[in-house]
């Protein structure tokens, strides 16, 4: 019996039958990678620089995002690819088997809908929520090109333009409005460069 973990040189091809994992190994992979509980690990592909997991939903039904009706009548399947946070130095790719359901009410304007995974990734996103959060944190801390360089070094290759797009769409951290202003905040010494001085009372240090 073959293990569910496929090593790098395993002659696996898309035409091969799906390799089912040992149930205990699947639970371990789910817990180890902190995946949502309603996802089941079907297959693990271990490559030199990449770890790929094939996932499927354990839910019997799904709710239509347009009319909220539950449906268990599957229309078709497709695979959605998501990039997750890296594991060690390896990039992690999730291939999620998505079901498309028929929507039962005739009044719904959409005859079919695809199941969503809100705990894993936003709708239409190609990255998991936690990877998007990490990218935004690094982009806000370092800025465009330095963030892109660091992300590439951390097995999360991201282009400069993508970093800029994330910055444009991310919310800037909010800070509470100051209740007390120091004299330096009014620029009392306009002939000298305005610097923040936190050394207490007395003459500010010379820069
Ligand atoms: Zn519907």
C-alpha cells in the first residue's frame, strides 16, 4: 500500500489515480498546517522547493452565496489553486477540489454556485488569507521593492507591482489621536530641523 506522501522522484502524473492518505496522517497534516477543520487532506506532494496538498471539503452541503439556500446536489467539480504560507524553506501550494452545486429555489437568479471557503481564502483570491495578511504586514513595514526582495527570500515570491497593489488595497493601521502635544510639535524652533525629542526636560541634544 502506497503512502499518501509522494516523494520528489515519484513518477506521479495527473493521470495517476488519486493517492488517498492514511486517515491519521491526514489529520496530522491538517493540524500541523493549521488548516480549517472542514477541509480534508487527500494527497501530499513533496518536491524539492514546494509542498503541495490536495484538499477537499468534508461538508455534505453548501450554502448559495446569493440566496443562502442549502444544496447537496453537485453540478460539477474544478480545482482551485491557492498559495499558502511557506513551510520551512518550501513554498506551500493548496489545490482545493471545489464543488459547484445546483441552487434549488427557482426564484434564485443563479442556477449554480461554487462552494466557498471563507476560513481559508477570500472569494476569487489566489492566496490564502493568512498569506495575504503576512504579505501586507511585510509590505507596510518595508515598502515596495524591499518587501518584494524579502518575500522572495522567504519562499513567497511576489512581484513589486503586486506589493504595490496590496499596499493600495490594505488598510493603514489606525493610531489614536494624541491628547497632549509637546512644544516640538508646534515647530517652536523653526530655524532648526524639527526632531522628536524624548529626553525629558532641559535643552534638546544637538544633532
Ligand atoms: Zn441561490
